[in-house]
C-alpha cells in the first residue's frame, strides 16, 4: 500500500513565490491542477492532505478536496481544522481551511477529534480495512504543541489496529520533540534518515512526519523534490502484518 502525506499550503504556493506571506490570500489559479497531476503520478492508495481549502474565494468557491477526489476517483474525508465553537469559524477564509484524506478503497469509518489546546486542533481518524490513519497539524506554540502531543498519545493508545500517525507536526526541534510520544506508543519514524521537509526550496526543518506502529513494515520511503508547496511531500510504501 502507498501513502502520500502533503501539506499543500491551500494550493497558493505559486503566489508565495512573489508574496511570501500575502500569497496565502491569493487565488490558486491553475496551481491545484499541478498538484493533482503530481499526486496521480505517485499513484497512492491513501493521501493525507494538510492545509486544503473547502471553498473560499481563493479556490473560486470550489472545494479543493472534492476536486482532487474527483480527479483521482478516490473517496474523501474532510473537516475544518477549527472546532465549531472556535472564533475562527466566524472569520472568512479561515472557516474554509482544513485537512483531509483521499482513499482509493472504501472508507470503513471516520472520526473527527479536536485537541483541547491550540489554534489548529483537528485530528482526523480514518479506518480502512487493515489500517487506521491519524492526520494532524499541530500548533505553532511549543507549550500548546506539547499538550497536543500528550492528547494525541491518549487517542492512539485506544486503538488495537495497525496504525499510522502523520502530518505537519510543526516540530521545530525535529524528532527530539516527539521522542517521548514514539517511546511511549511504540511508533517508529518511517524516515530513518530524518530528512528536513521545510521549506521545499531549501529544506532545513523536519516538520512533517509519518509514524507507524510495529505491525507495519515500511518497504520504501521517498521525499520527492517538487516545489508545488512550501513543504515537500512524503511517500511511503508499506505492508501490514
């Protein structure tokens, strides 16, 4: 099975080349099509997408998740990264920002959890036939991020199934920040070389991780050097059993 993790920066990275910060507010234009073509070339069974637009003005009111799912013929699961009672749900553009899964096979179950602390609180739990995925985008603040990691441990220890925990951890100190989580849960880093994934043009920080339970064997890890986002994508091939 192949899994691809990608923080696509709402498909706005083409704008960021000219306006690094304001580019996030710009239109995606045809950039999402480039991202779609890249993902299809990788032929993944499951895709974890961080920072997707559910239909704001910058995506011409169209859900990027639904567009990508239609392009690939995949099932999809999406949720806003901000809880329903969050003040960010009342702010235009922010209320269309979320994370998502695309899956080639039927989704058996999906759950949406929210951390107690941090601005970005969403955890998507996705059950397929043989494996459960958890997708996260952790807080920028260190204290909130550490609280989220503890909460994440409480979530994943409840599953007895083979599982993968992946996402943008915003771990500015790299794997050192999540070492206790890995030790307590038995999770392993799919990237044995601990390569940096951000920024994509000149990677210096290991922000994105794919962690897996002992029942999973990773047979291939790759970080394609594509510049369609400010993050590099992570790709693994794995077996369960």
